[in-house]
C-alpha cells in the first residue's frame, strides 16, 4: 500500500542530528520527510525530540485530535530511542470521522480521496501506528472528546489539536488538567489559528501556573510548561467558559495583551491580533473588531504569507465584511 511505503521511507530517512544538543531543531535535517497530515515538519520534529529527550515516563502522553497520526508517529519514534522513559504510554482521542475539510488537507497525499465525509478512518489510523505498538503502549479512544473521562493517571505531555469549540476547551480543562503533573508540557496546535482564539483566554486564566516556552516556526503551535499545580477551584471555574456568554471584554483585552507580550514573530503577532478581532466580532463588538483589523492592515508585515493564509480563510468563511 502506498501509504505504508511512505511511512516506511520516513522511518528509514537519513542520519538524524545530535539530540544531545537538547533542541528539536537538530532533527530538522534537509532530507527530513514531512508526514502527510495537517502538521508541519517543525511540529513533527519537536514531537520526535520530545519523545526522545524530554519525556521521562513519570506520566503519560495524551493527544487530542491525532487525525492521521502525523504527530503520534514521531512521538512513538522518539520514545523508542528514549532509554530514560520509565513507561511509554500514549492515549489518543478522536472522533475518527472524515470531515468535509479533510479532503483539502489530504489533497496530493496518499490519503487523497480515500474517504468521504462521515466515513470512519480509524482502521487507517490503526494501520499507520501499528509498527510501533509492540514497544509503545498506545490506547486509542474513539468518540466525542466532550464526553470523555480521564483515568486520573498523571499526564506529562499534552498534545492539543481539539479545542475547536469553547465547550471542548471548558470540558477538557476540567477533566484532564487536574492530572497534569508539575513540569508538564502543553502543546497547543491552534494557538495561532484565529478562529479558535478563545485558547488565548483559556491560557490567560491559567497564566499564573503556566509559562510560555516557544512558538514553533511555520506552524500555529505555541508550547507552554506547567510551573505549578493549578488549584482545583480555578479549573472548576472553566465551567463558566463554555460559550461566548462566558467571555468578558476586559478579559479578552487582557488575554491578548498577555499573548502579545511573549509572541515576538511579526506574523504570529498579526494572527493573534486577528484572533482578537474575530473573537470581538463573535461577541457582537463589531466596531472594535474592525479597529483591530485596521491596525493589522496598517502593519508593514501585513503581506506575510502566514497571516495572509488566515485572512483568506476568514474571507472564504464569509467574514469579508468584518475586514
């Protein structure tokens, strides 16, 4: 099967960089494959590095929204080379249903036209990760993450590509975040995707217990480290952040000011501002949202491709009048 040939070629790619240097960029060799999926080479390299170098096996890895496993597999490859990991356990959560937009992401890959919207792609995911399952304890959870419970086991690394709605953010924070161990890493794939910008508000509420670590280039990912355990009452408070009515204008302003205080790349700052404008629009604050976009248009970095891709998406989704 062409899909498995692609995976085998990726697994057998050229010499890796010296991981003892302690940075994922050592894995970004010129010949590195990018696995098919909605993730970048940088995200895939970071996950491989984290599995090999950062993970200690003092908790488990949880991945929300693995889709075709383009981060699951690098994590597993890294774990296989990690002699310090006391355990190698990953839990992945997904509906495993092909979405209408999945065909766009799959175009030009071995997965092109493999499924139609609504089809289950769980058998494919299981096939893709099968070569690693003998050495890594992988638990695949199929179903609605908003209804998923957690075992209470400590979590050392959380890969999050599932906060597509506010109820999902609210629910997973309440059920999974109590199990994050001190020092845990949280990898937010959509932090810089403007139509999911409530993530900024969620992390702002957790700012006293998490520290910004880095933004991965050529991606929407921002990574945080947990500096101390979050009090239960703070996590329980996310029950009130399950819809737009839970947002306050002053908190939205403060949340994006906080994000802009650590986001340095100009294209990342533009997308964060667009996220604020989109959120204000959703809250009914149209004039204030337009002022945010006017500021973006005046930026000398307005033409950056990373930002332009997201503005095109907003226009395609019918938000042209906002801009």
